[in-house]
C-alpha cells in the first residue's frame, strides 16, 4: 500500500518543518543531540513492556533487559541499592510524579500533599485524580519553596503525616528545593522522619545535579522516598519518557499479580512503550560518567556565558545554582513568538542544552532579545 501524493506531500512538508525548527526551541530543555539512528532497525517491532521488567511475562517482545539496565544505572546515580528499590521507564515526568504521590498516599492515606507555587502544573491534575487534598506553599523570588511557609502550613493543618513534593529544577527558574533543609525544619517541628513522605520531582535537574561538583541534596541518600526524572530533556530521547524510582517496601503496597500477563504489575499504565527504554539505554550508555559530567559542565558554562552576555548589555539576567536555565525580563510578544520563549509574568527564560555546540548560536538569540528589551525599556 502507498500513500496518495497529497498525503505524501503532507508528510514531506512536515519533515521539512521539523528539520528547520529542530534547534529553534531555545526555551525548552529538550536536548536534540542524541543520535538514535542505530535503533531504526527496531521500528518494525511492537515492543510492549507491560508488567515488571524483573519478571518474565507471556509477551516476549519486550525490552526488559534494557529497562533493567536503565533502572540499575539510575539507582547507582541516585545512591540507592538496586535491591532496595524498584522503578520503571514512564511516559514522562507527570507519570513519575503521579507514581511518587500515589506511593505517598498509600503510605499515608490521610496525608495532605504540600507543593510550592512553582511546582509543575501537572501536580494539580494529580491531586484531583488521586483525590489527595493539596496545599500550595509560597515560593521565594528565585523559585525555591518558602520553607517557613511549608512548616507553618503543615502545622496549621495539624497534619500528622504530610506528603511533601520537592521541586528539583522548577519549570521557569530551575530552582531546587533543599530536602535536607526541609527535613531539618520538620525535625524542629517535632516530626520523626518515618512520619512523612518526600517525593523529588527531578524531571529537569535529575540529570544535571549528580554531575555537578557541589550538588544540591535531592536523592535517596539525602532522604527522598521517590524520585522522578525525564528522559527527553537532558538525555534527549526522541519520544517523551522518564524514569521513576522508589523504595521497594513502598512499591509492594501497590503490587498486584495479573494472571492475564503471568506477571506482577507495579506500574500506573498497563501497556508501556518498549522503544523508550532502548532510547534511554542508548542515551546513558553512549557516555562514561566523566563524559556525562563534561557535557553538563559545558551546558552550565554556556548558561553562565549567556548570563554574562545579557549583563554586559545592561540586561539583568540570572540563573540558579547548577542550572542551565537563564532568566531575563520578558521581551515583546513578537520576540517571544519568534524564539518560542517560555514566559511567566514579567520574566522569560532560555535553556542551554547539549546541542548548543557553539556560542554563536547563543549570541544570535541574546542579541535579538537585547535589542528588543532596549527598545522596551528606553
């Protein structure tokens, strides 16, 4: 069978559009430098990873062996023994966050979910779907959670078992909530560590912070109960996906044996994409730890270059610690549209990714934005 000429033309035009705009999404943290062409030969197969990758199921066309290696790699990165945790490749950060919140609810059915104003918009949906009572906490100017307001709100609600949602790289400013400080303040408020749950939404910074010389606390060694990380951001998989890892004893509470697939189910979705674990596997295996570290340093150095460049032109720009996100005043609507800038209130941002191979690319964007802002503020 063949497409009609009209339909073929539509596909060809869309391909040209994609090629022309591949590097144009300067405001979104989706790396475009992962070459997955080596995986093209697998496109003829329908891979379905339903169930637990650690068990055999009665559907043999899966990528469980690759998913296993992905989870083992992330367990080591996040400082937890693979025998004490379980996780899987998700459809993206939202599913990973839902999984963490679900486990928090199962641990503490009456617990309320506390999250800052800068938390990803999907959490409001998660609160609704899981029927958890949510409490929005104030944020600081840099996007970090207001720790005093967090504790005050927990106290006001007389909540014996809070579920705390920590942002490890907010959408707008890449701010990181300090889970060590959260635990310290919870102790001061009279809480034992086993009396509350912490989920780390590390969709953005989970593949950045571990490779920094002075990392902020966010992983299992630091006290997290679950961690979610995106695969299509820093790693750059061509299909949105992510990973979520959690303590094994908590996962056991939602595990069910499914006769139909001859395996245990521990995931949110039933059928799962088997191609994304291959892409995740390729993305993490193509570099050594030190090459990952060098790639992240390159992005952070270029982000600081962008901050300095803006400031040289008299435009106040800044970034958070260990961040590749550069925040600056909102330009005109025309410039926002031209560069597809993500904007909130009076601030916009750009994100430096692995495919920004030279500073010339960055200069072009900055100079255009600066010209616009100087007209705006003159």
